[in-house]
């Protein structure tokens, strides 16, 4: 009986050891991985307004692609054969509008190395691209403050990171526009692209798209309509809480960023000096969110606002990728996955997708991809008359 008892004791020890190892692996790797994979945006929309039929366009480009020509003034023939302009169309000399004296000194935005400014109509993506929509969200107000399209071409071995202005004006079709202008739904800025998630999820109950979230599906369709020369298909999305993103910076121990200019606070204190600086998580968050500029006396100077912030965000994301997506960072994968599962919603919901992106990340870490940073610019417009600082990226 003793040999049998000893054998059982050994088997029990082996079983206990395997259980402990399995638990450790699960807690360290599998648990965070499963929580990461099952972290999509739930569909919490109401019934919404049934104003869209399946497959209906969500952007109306007719006013941009076929603009109405300005009518020429009519003329009448006088008895002596000369033409006289119609008195009703004779242009009068407009009274010049006085130009207000600027109270904020004009100082051009600094050029951020590596960031190229382009018009929306000039954007081109490779036909074989894998396109990932990356959103930076203010969780307090639920605003989509940052919109990036990460376009990965395996054939060209390029990664384009495209920043879309959050203030981009969306020319909705008449049925949607009339609904949004109604007192029930209207708020200042509702025709901006950063409100499209809310429009699709909470107002329209949007039915098209491949994702679980109606708001994400609607935003993807809007972006496809705004980028007129790109047949845009979004394959996956990542929605990041920027405050939570600082945890990744903490895990990395900080990141180096090329600061484009001396940055001062409103009290004139130097926040970041120009040049390559090492940023902790608090400094990194302030850097990517800052859009106001001050001089060394604490006086506000001119700033393009959102474009100024987006250029810095592109540079920061590129710097983070260079320092975080490395072969050495594999050892930190459990910590990174755990943080991402708390602060990121995404559509990478199976091992096949995850392994695909891991392969791309490893190729990037080994220098097999070239990165291009593109900031879409546009002209200021006020198409709705609500003075909400819209930007036209179509023309």
C-alpha cells in the first residue's frame, strides 16, 4: 500500500504544481488577453428615428461636386446700341467692414518635423490597405476629440497615420439635416464629424456597418463620404481613453518626444523646452491635449487650435510607437494588455485578428515599415450659421 500512497502523493503534488502554473499563466497572460479581446463598444442606442433606408448615403456632396453657378446680371439694349446693366442687378459698392485690431499677437504655429499638411481631397490610400480607425475620447463629455485613420499597406510596407479635423463639417442629406436641426436634437456643433458617433448611435439608430456599435458604423460611413477621393473601408477600430493611455506611458517608464517650441503655461512658466524631451505620463497628457499657446510673460499668442494640437499628437504617437512597439517590450505585454482592457474599446475580438496585428507590429519593430504622418487641413466655414467653427475638408 505504501508505494501506491507515495505514487498518489507525487501525482497530487504534480497536479497542484500544474494548477498553480496554469493559474499563474492565466492571471499573467490569458486573463488580460481575454479581457482585451472582449472589449468592444456595446450597442446601447435607443430606437432612433427611421429616416435612413439600408445603403442610403449619409453625406450629400451635390453642393460640392456640382456647385450652383452664380447667375450673370441681365442686360438691356439701349437705342444707341450700348448695353445697360439691369438696375436690379447693378452691383453697389459695399461698405467696408472695419477690421478689428487683433488683441492676440500673431505667431505662426511651429512646424512639427515629419508631419505633412494636406487637403482632404488630396488624400490617397493604397488599395490593399488595412485601415484602422483610432479615436481619442474625452470620457467626461463623451466627445471624440481625436480622429486618426491608421492605414497599413503590406505591399508597399508603409503606414499612413491620417489625422482628420474633429471640426470637419458634415453635409448631411436633407432628411438627416432637417432632423438634426429640430429642437429635439439640435446642439451647437452637431454637424461636426466628432458628433457623428452620437448622431448615428443616439439619433438615427444606424443599421449599416460591420461593427457592434451603431455610432462607430455611422462615423465610418461619414468619413468615407467626406474623403471624396478615397474608397475608405474601416476594418477595425480602437477607441482610446487618453487619460487611461497615460498608464501605457507609465508602464514604459516615460517617452521621448521632439517638442517643436518652448511651451509656457498661462503664468509664463516654462512647461516644456524646445527639443527632444523625456515626458512622464502627466506631461505627455498635457502635451497631446494642449491647443492654447502663451509667451514667456504668460500672454496668449495666436494658435490654430485643433490643428496645432493634432500636429503634436501625430508626433507623439509616432514617438510612442517607436519606443513602445519593440521586440524588448514583449516582456511587458501582460501589463500593457491589462491596461488596454481597462482603457480601450476595440473590434480586435479574436485571436486571428490579434495575431495579424502582432505580426505587423513585429515587422514595424524590425524596421520593415515606413511611417507617414498626414494632417488634413481645411478652410473655416459657417454653413449652419451657429458659429461653431466648422472646417471644410471636401474642397
